[in-house]
């Protein structure tokens, strides 16, 4: 999907990249806020102490790391659904931009490639609040939606091919960075649990 919204593609569809990208980012923020609010609301009856919350977060993050590293053959659970690329030719840029953004911002309604999506939802759940969960989800959505800006320089076919090569070549680096962030969550959660005793 990332390569579907580019200045090159938008020009070919008679749309403006800036409008479509802005709609995509806004949609992703909304989608993230929706899933985060739902998760936070589901966690609200628990009333966990800060120490218990931190311990559960350690478990969530450690599980995410184990999935990323495929410990014991674990794999990221996912749906086999993508955004509908037929929208690209059927609707205006702001419509498919925001529609794709909402779906990708929610994280769990399309193909999930990293356990970090579930970790974000778990963090939102542990806030125990729809509002706080919405904030967690919105931040996630902003980051996920903002990835569309990586294509802002793609104005011709050769640049698009080069972008795809770099994206493919950086996949393992991105995977390692994801594990590092998840490990950092473990460290922060352990620190919080120790301080709460």
C-alpha cells in the first residue's frame, strides 16, 4: 500500500499527493484512536495497580519479542485482508486516502506484519481508559499513517523502483528496530514495576 500513494501515482490519477497524504494520515490517527479507545474501554473494569499493570506489560512485550523472533515457531497472528486497491481508480484521493488510513491506523483489520500492532493494543488496554487508550492509538496511527510521507520524493518510475529496492533492503533493519523498541518497553515496564514496590 505504501507505494500506492505517491506524487507519481496521484498525478496519474489527477489527484494532489499532499491532499491524499494528509487524508491518509488523518484517517490513520482516527483509526488508531478508535481501536485504542475500544481497547482502553475493555480494560477499564480491571482497575489494576501500577505494579500489576507494569508486570502485565512485561508479559505483553516479551510475547511480542518472542513472536518477532519466531521463538518456538511462533508467528504473528493476522487476517489475510488488505485495503481495497480498487478504490484508487474509483474515488477521489481524499476518500481512499482517509479510508486506507482508518484501516491501517486500526492495525488489526488488515494484514498484520508485526506483533508491535498487538503490543500497542495491549498498552491501550492497560491504560484502563477509553480516552487514554485513544491517545495511545492515535499516536500509533500518526506514526503508521506518516509512513506515506516516505514516498513524497517519488515523481518518476525510476525513483519508484529505487524506493522499492531500498524498502526491501531495509526490511531486516526495520525488524531489528521493532524488536529493540519492544525490548525497551520491557525494560521500562520492569523499571516501573520495581519502583512501584
